[in-house]
């Protein structure tokens, strides 16, 4: 149970690390420009916001990098133990600690968990297919200017309900009746589509 909880926690942090770093970097940059160029009033709060964003960027990138390096080291150790040639820089699912590695030379895959140290090695024939999926989520966005506030010239925003795609993941179908699908989170549709093309090259290329 503790291994499952540690895996779930590390996976959530790893998946959120890079998006968090990106958002924090944008907010921090905007705050710094506002502070330096004097837009509005300068305050200690602006400086504090920049410092917090900088800290979030540093620790998010550091966590993602350390998780990735741990996964690479795990793959290299599996290569030494089992005489494989798994590619350490091509890991489906990384920087999540649960990932799939590939050995094209020996036509084997390894489904690994760098948190618990578990590793399951299978032949290429174990993989039946792959695809990527997502879910649609509703969100409210400002779509323009609405009317005015009664008794004042103040304008009100016009809100609009929109739908966006989120939660992208690559789903690998395997010949395991107990767990026929392995799911690996992706940051966006571009990465998910690229991994599907890469899997096609790995399994069907010469």
C-alpha cells in the first residue's frame, strides 16, 4: 500500500512539475517587468510574488530533472542485470516514475516503477496496439465586453462557456487479461501524437 501511495504521489508531482514551472515563470516574468518598468505602483508584494515564482520554477524543474535521472539510472541498472539494451533517453511516461522502456535490438519492453523498483520485461509481441485519448472539460472565459453597470460608466465582462481538451494520455494495449491497458500521462496533444508516431516506428520500423 505504501508503495502505491508513494508511486501515486510522485506521479502527480512529476506530471504537474513542468506545467507549474511554466505558469510560475510567466507570472514571475510579468511581475518583474511590472516592478522594473514601473507599471502601476511598485510594492513589496510584487517583489515577493516574483521571489515565490522563482522558487516554484527552481524546485519544479529540479524535481522533474531528478525524477527523470532516477528513471534513467533505473533503466541502466536493468540493462546490467538482464543483459538488455533498453534506451534510457526514450521512456514512455517519463518524468513520471512509472514508464515503459524499449530494447529494439532484442525486441523487448520493460514496464518499470522507479519508486518501488519493480520491473516487468516482456517481448514486443506483448504489445497489441496503442492510441491516445483525452477528456473534454468545460470552462468559463471572458468573451468580450458586456453591458454597463447601472448608474456608472463601468463596463462588465461578458462570460462564455467553452470546452477544452485536457488530460491527454497514451494508452498501450497489452496481452494481459488482468490489466489490458497501460496508461501514460502526456502534457498535451502534441506530445501524445508524437509518442504514438514514435511507438509505430519502434514496433514497426526496420
